[in-house]
C-alpha cells in the first residue's frame, strides 16, 4: 500500500494548513509542516490524500433507522435527524458510515454543502484531490476502557468508550469531562479512566480544571503533544473506521477507476473490431463460395460446348487444363519458329509471308519473293540456324515468284 499525506485544514481562514507524510502503517516519515495549501501539493504524487476538517463543523450522530431500510437508507437518514438540525436538509450533505450487525443505529456525518464545496474548492485550487475527508475528532484513538479527549486551542473533543466523538468549545471543558465520565461509567468494563491529549499552552491554561475533575475518574493520564495532534491522528489511518465525507456526488474518481474505465472502453472497442472483422471475413467467405459455384457452372457449360460432352466441374477442370497445357506447348514451338523466320528474311530481301499454318510442331508457309533464288536463300538461312526447311513447290506469278516452305525444328 502507498504512503499517506495527512492534511489538516485550518479552522479559520487566517490560519495555516498542517500536513504530515506517513507510511502505510501510520508512522511519520518526517516532521509535521505547516503553510499555505500550495506548499503541500508537491507531496501529493504517489500518495493517498486524507484531509481532516474541524469537527466543530461536522455533526456526528447515530440515528435509529429500521434494519430493513436497504437502498432507502440514504433517503431515511436526513429525516431521522431532522429535529437535531437547524438548517434545511436540502442544504446539508449526509455521509453514512458502516452500521454494526443487527444494530438499528447508523453512524452519520452531516456537513453543510456550501462548506464542503468551499473546502474542496480550496484544495483543488492548490492542485490537491483528496481521497478521503474526515472530521478530525474521528481519528481520536478508541479505547474500550477509557475515554479519550483532545484539548486543543479553542475546542475539546471527547470520545467515550465505544461512543461517538463529541466536540465542544474549550470553555465547555467541564461539560466535556462530564461526557467522558458518564461514558466511561456506561462502558462494558466499568472503568472510568481518561486519556487527555493536549498542548503545553492548553494544559497550562486548563490544568486546574482537569485536576479538579480527577476524583471523578479512576485515573487521568495527560499526554502533551509537542508537535500537534497530526502524528496521533496518523496512527489511526491503517484501521480507520471514520466516515468519509466524500460520498454520493462528492465521491472521488480514483486513477485506478479511471484507468479501468479507459481499459474497459478500449476492450469494448477491440471486441467490436474483432466482431466486425469476423463478420466481414464470414461475408467474404460466403461471397467467394458463391463465386466458386458460378465459376464451376461456367466451366461445365464451356466444357460441354467445346467438348460436346458432360463432366463434373473437377473433371472438366482437369481436362481443360490438359488441353490448355497442350496449347501452351504448341505456342511455345511457334514463337521460336517465327523468330527464326524473321532473322532468315534478312538474307532474302523482298520476301513476304502470304499465309502460314502451324500444326504438330511444323510451320507451313506460302511466301512471295522476287525470284526462286530468294526462297532458296531463305531455306538455307533457316537450315544454317538449326531448322529444317523444305521448299515444297513454287511458280512464277507475274513479276514475283510464289513458293511453299515447310519449316520444322531440328534440321
């Protein structure tokens, strides 16, 4: 798990924020610091951000709600607390905690929407996006046998054993001690101890009142916080059970959730692309099969017309390929003969080919030449190039001489 940036907002606009970087176990990784929020922003990358707000601004309560409220719990809680609220419920944000099994009481944190918007606006203006926002009193340690209190500046927060924290003005310290004593009396162990965390200045101011209340407790243990309460609050982070105010419309969108959504969209698009590819290939295959059937039918028709017989497409293909191979072989014999004839014509100027017939590897030609000697020179030129050339006849025709030559390979 990653480290935490524990950030406490100032109680008043003129005060400074304080923050502390702690590891996943809640142990400080350095001293607490204070200053404008912008100075805390560089500590955010790679860490979870927990923001603490003044408990005096957040009402913590445990209203009774039917066990079977189910999905309607969020709707029922505001009306269950309506009598305790001075503001219109439409102006308030209700965050719900985890209810104990078989308990009709539900932990609830209530804060003004305008105030929560203000806090989040200040944080985001400084470049800080929190993962959780808690009332600071909820990070007071829980002790099953003793009440725990934090006396700090102008407020005092008390957590009775097993109870909900209560925050009062420091002037009401007597009432806070009474809550601690009565809460301890009602605890399962019957103890009436008190652990009081405070600063040196606060202890100097209120020690007499605390000492006056000591007879009402089995013991009061005072611990002075030299560097403020942040380190104390940090100890509760690994097992925090506080109510996160960031719920409903205020719920944060984590980077992991955004990444998952992005990958989910990419996976859907990839699936669609693969589906379209398969559909396209299937359609292409069907089209090719249809064209193949058309070609087979054309082959059968052509074979029947040329060969005057019936045959299957496969057999017709085989026979046609054999016939084509024979024709190709014949054409391969004709071309060299014509090439040799063209070269031999240079020895008999004025000789023209009137007709020719190629059959079974033999080329029969009817030629016109100026005289019989020209045809004889042509025959000799063909034989000298390795061709057989036989003058089979000839006669005078006007001013020219017409003759026939049979030409074949291998003279």
